[in-house]
C-alpha cells in the first residue's frame, strides 16, 4: 500500500459512470503509459489510511508512518500555520524577533536542567535553557524594547497529557517601560486573533480578558487554572456549619477546617447511584467523602439534610443561590485541601453533567500570585513561581512584610482550564533582587555567582520591563481540539522522556566519556 511509484501517462476525464464525488480527483483519472516502483514498502506495523487506535509505543517508534495519517498530518500542518500567524502578528505589533543561546548557564526556573559537559573545561557544565529568561531581560537592558522569539525550552520533568517531557516551544516576548496592564493589552489581541483565525466558528473571549486574582481563583474555582466554560462556582459555607448540629463539620471547623459548597443546578433529578458514585470518587481522591443535600419542595434531603435546621438551610440557599431542583455538594478540610478537592469536584460535575459551554475558548488572566511559599517538608521559604518577578510593594514590602503575605507582579493566561502562559513584571533592581533571593535562602555570593551576568547589566541602568511566554504546543492542542499534546508535535518523546524513533537517550562509547572526564556511577539494577 505504501510503496512509492512513478506513474507516467495522461490525465483524462472519467467516464460519467466512474465519477466519484467523494474523492478530490474523482472526476479525472490517469491513462497509464509507464509505471516504475521507486521504493517498495515492507508490511506496515500500523495502518496509515485510517485513524484507528494503535499503541503509543508503536506510533512513536514508527512516527514517520504515523505522520502520514490524516489527523496527525493535519495537526502538524496546523502547527506550522499557527506559528506563522503568531510571527506575522508579533512583527505587525512592533516586536523584533531574536535568537538566544541554547548552551547557557543553569538557573532556578522550577525544574531540573538538562546539563551538557564541557570538554574544554573539565568538571564544568552548560545547561540547556529552561526559558530564555535572562537573555531576554538583557536585551531590554540593551535597548531593544520589544523582543520575541518562538523559543525552544528544555526541562527535565515528567510528562503529562498537556506537557511534553524534554522540550517544548513558547512564544517568548518581553517589553520595556511597561506595567502588567501594558503586557496584557499587547498579547490579548494576538491570542484572540490566532484563535479566531483558525477556529472562526467558536466563541472566543474578546479582549480585555477577565482578571482573576490567585486567591479568588482558588476560592471560587478550586484551581489556579480555572475553566470558565464551567458555570459552577464554589462558595465558602464555613459559617453555615460553624457550631451546628453536624458534628463532623463543626468539630473540624473548630480545628481550622473550612467548608466549600458547590451548587449544581438541576442535579436533584439525578438517581441515587449518581450521588453514591461521587461519594466513592471523593474517597478515591483521599477524602472521607463528598457531602450533599438535595433541595426539593422547600425542604432538603440527603445525608447532611437532617443536621441543617431551617435558618441554616435558608442561609445556605442565600449563599449559593440554590433553589428547588438543585443539589449542593460539600467538602470539609484544611483550606488548601478543601479548595483542591472542591475544584476537582467542580470539574467532574461540569463534565459529567455536560455543563461546559460548547465550542468556546474562555480566556482569563490569573493575577497576584504569592511571591513565596513554604515547603511543606522542609519548612523553608521558597519562591512560589518566577524568582525574577518584581514584588508588589518593592523593597519596602520585602523588608517589612511577612514573606508569605507578599504578592508578585506575576500572571498566567488560562484558556479552558489549560495554563497557556506565565509572565511577570521583572525585578530590574539589584538591591531588590538581593533581598528577594535572601528571603528564599540564597546568599549574596550565590546570587552573584549564578546571575552575575544579569546583575552586572542591571548596574548600568535597566528599564522596568515585563513579558510572558504562551506555550505553542498547548495553543495548537486547544485549536486542534486534542487532549494530548503529543498529537500536535511531529516527533515527541514518550512519557518516560524517551525518543523511541531515534533511540535516545542511549549509552555512549567509553572513549567519549573519557574525553569529557566523566566516570559513571550508576544505580544498582532493579531485580524482578
């Protein structure tokens, strides 16, 4: 079927009885004079004339065949067109395209680096860039006020459905003399325009995109990546149950727990098995269960209903807007855990009850991220997100506030529950940077050693600047309607960060290691 042949002949019209309107060439045929087999094909390990399911290992090992299949072929072409559209729009907005180094120094971007040993400098290593962070900031210092590139980024992290291990590409951009509102105003029309160009039939959030503070995102949606196609909203019902007759909730509240409530319109019509399955799902998620009340005929039923007297039930209705025919679900736990499970319940209920807005791309900005967080295992203060962000309140905030209360000028673009981009207004002052890193446990000497190039540049006058970096792979994944990012990448790695087609990573000859002054210290092989 897949042998390559050359056919020589004349293109002629088909007989009327032979016309096939289902084919692009259904009205013509070739009157063959000569046929030559250029390259014969062996039996195929997967069929290329259909989108039938095959094991991912087979698809990745024979990716050159997989790419002949219609859907994947179309997705890869779509990716090229999306990148071309983005590039055209960025240039039209006055941005200049740059290329930044691939061999560079290690930096704390939140994941492990891929390290490259130096033959000329034994014992020293380059790092593949997790992002062009420092270089794009240096370009701002150099006087280029609008930079962008379609940047390859390398991170040694585990794969997920929406994250390819190893490498990915992002629309990296930076601007000088801007506030975060200026950054948003620059990128929103480009994002909206690209989605409108390739999905003209869809409903797309128009600029300006909604702004959702980080704390509000966790409180109302249970996630810092809220899917705004989902109409369900989480409320804080702690006061409804405080000191009440439901001892499980009341006792937990006294110990610092919160109660999150989720009103689901029309859910009262669901059978008992629906609620039982949700309860079991919550247990599988590590929670004691998922409480609920069903509202009907002015009253309530369900496991918790008997503990809600009339005033508390009325308060619950007012809080959530629930009416007869609705159900209200509850999560009771420590604040972070309660928000997390309530968010998962919101997602599950929205999908299971088919509540999500159809054929829509709903964008928002998640803003005001915390500058720092405490590591639960070590108790140490660490950067929450980008360490190069400007803290809100500047140096004064760093010197006078509890670090965990400081917010940063950081922001994410989220679309349909997928984080497309992280960005920030950058810290362009050495004095603020030293203090910010000191709070996270870095000495002045360590900061100088790791970021000396950028710090030195800042000592010669650096403009306020900021930017962002929407992920190309995720943009294309959303536009293509795919749920797995590997369906929009020509040659992706598998979940274990292996390239099955090119057999990478792979051992190298001992002499190669010797010239790099590397001796292997491998872990013992696992038995069984």
